[in-house]
C-alpha cells in the first residue's frame, strides 16, 4: 500500500536527501515497493 504521505520521504531518499527531523512525518520510505525489492524490511510499517 502506498499513501500520499509516503511520497515525500520516498522521493527525498531517491534523490539522495533526507526528511527533516525537526517536525513529525507520518510518511514511510517506500523505495523497496517501487524498486521491487522482495527482501524489504517490513518492521517499519506498524
């Protein structure tokens, strides 16, 4: 599942950047989903 909240952290990481840590972010980096990585670490989802 991919939410609109996941767009910023995912594309920030793809571009080589980081999500600011001075405020909360509900999004999750979904690079593994987009890149088809079957060995994805799903511990961050819940």
